[in-house]
């Protein structure tokens, strides 16, 4: 029976990939205004269903909360549309009369898109819009844990796109939610590029498929509170970020790092804001819950609030607890608090001085999260610059909630739900992925060489020589 399911899933992937290729050939003939009308229609239709999709996602996956998933859905539709509405992606993008160079935007073709269970509906709208904006068709592979809500999200955006003029098959989704179907999609000859958002194993699979891929690594961002910061404001931002959808955004903080003189202030101000600093026994209990024996994150703790996590671990916390915090000093595979935790749990590092803080941040990121995101709370621009030159990340955020700042909701970064980690993080891009990452640039170039001018004296000699030879021949 299982074999039959796999065969069916693979066949479905082949058929949808073929249909997506046919649809993309039609999209490639559309101009920018036509593609923009399609994207605007997707944005509008999805925004109207933001609440329904949020409720469906929480009900099906058990991750996060409805209020913040509504915000994510609106971000992926309204905010994204505002960012791309005037962006040119196809046709002549630039004409340089001085260098005699044209740049023409060309779609890459069919996008194979993997959807994570933590953002199963907002990711659909975001990826569909950046794909169609740049003239590509897109085929989604849903996570099995979020199959129903992802299929519903794809249905909404596909119908809206078709009403606005997109061909049938431009937006489609595998319906089995199986690894066999996903692998078949990634290897399908019609698929030109993979846009992989998910766990490390899924991203590695995308990169090993032999196809061009844009994948994202794990987030594990430290947050440094410098002594020049407003500590209360910094903790407010961190609490807002770490509780947003209960920690399911990969850009959210995973640890707080401070210098020794600031430790007691952070503990005192944190307690006022719902940070619960666990004792060693409580931290050990929770650590056993966070990860499985094989080192992978326990899905049962993903996107759960702090009180539920404490109850699952076997201890109680005050009713106003928002974030659980564990004292930590090391980083590595035997230190669970030094890794990405997709829930409102933080490690707390206390270092002797600024140099030790910098070294610890690099150590944490080198263990996990290189290339992703780092946040800093400070007013001293010089220390911000020193750290910005050394920290190995693609997003260095200052005085903002990291989960919101990393995706571009509270910063000037492009609004995105796929965050490239660059070469240091094993990713092909360090960008917040936009429609411009899903096109190729065709360059039309004219010859710039000039006829060489001969030296006047050389020309005169040549003329006289010719006359002399003419006389001699006579």
C-alpha cells in the first residue's frame, strides 16, 4: 500500500511539473503590467482569508497562535505587494547609453517550492507572489503536518491568479504531502530552480538534487545587549520577538549575551517583563524535552507557549511568564540551549568583557546559524560597527525585535519569509529572497572600441614612400 502511495505521488509530481512548464511558457509572454495585475489579485484574495487560514494552520499543526499567524498572512500579502508593486522584473530593466549596455529580465522558468510546517500558509502567498511577479510558474510541496492548510492556501492564490489572467497550472501543489512526491518534484526535468524553506535535511536534499537551489539554513541568532542600550526597551523587543507566533520565526533570538556588570539589571528587568530564569534543575528538565536523543528538535515543543513548555517539562511558572531562560556559557552539540529552539526559550550568556562577548557570538553562530541573523541593542555606533565587521551573518539587526526585523517587518530589509544565509551558511544567496532572485539577466552589449588614429608623421612617410615608388616604377 505504501509503495502505491509513493508511485501515485511521484506520478502526480511529474504531471504537475509538465503543466507548470506549459503555463510558464505563457507567463513568459506577459508584460510587467499583466504580471502585476496577477500579483495584486493574489495579494487581495489572500489578505481576505488571513484569519481563516491562520485558524486552520494552528488547528492542523498545533504551532504558534492565531493572532500572530494572521499578522504573518497579512505581511506576506499586503506588505509584500507594497514592496514589489513598482519593481521591474521582466523586459528591459536598464539602458546605459554611456556603456552601450541593456539589461533584460528573464524568468528562470518553473520554481519548485518547499513549504515549512511553521509557516504553512504565509509562505505560499509569499513564494507565489515573488514567482509570478518575475514571470515564473510555481509548484509547491507541502509539509505532511500542514497538508490541509497549505492546500487551501494554494487553492486561494491559484484561483485568484487565474481570474486575473494567469494560465491554469501556473500555481499548483502536490496533494499527497509525501517525501516521494517532493523528491520527484525536485528532480523533475521541467523544474528549473528550487526554493527550499524547511528543516536542515530538506534544504540539504534540495541542494543535492542537482538543480539550482535557494535554500535557508537554521537560525540561531544571539542577541547582545550592550551597556549603552536602554535595557528595558531591549528586553521588551526581545520578548515581543521571541513570543511572536511562539518562536516559530527562524530569525528570532535564541540567546541573550551580556557583559558581567549588566547581568543583574537584565535579570531584574527581565523578571518584570515575563522572563523566567530557570534554576539548573528546571533547565535540565526542559533540555530533555527540547531535543530528541538523536539531536533533532522535538516537534512537540515547537510553537508552544512558555507555560505549556514548563508544564510538559514538569515544573510550574508564574502566570505572566512569557519566555523561559536558561543560564549557559558554552556552545556545541551537547549544549541544547546553544542551538535553535523554535519556541519561547532563550539561553543566557554572561561574559567578562566586550571581546569575550564577540568571541562567544561567533562561537555560537559557528556551531549553528552561520550566515543567518544577529541582533544588537546599543546606542554606541562604534561598537555596532566593530561587531558588524566581525559577526558572520547576513542580517545584522539593531534595536529591533529580531523575528520582525529579520523578515523586514520592522526594518528596511525586503519583506521575505525565505532568508538566505550566504556561502558561510551553505546558501547560494545572502538576500531576503525577492523576485529579483528569481530572474536571470540577459545583457545586450555594443562594441565600444574606437578606430585607432595613426601618428601624423607615420602617415606622411607612408604617402612620400608611395610617391617615390610610383616614380621608380615609371
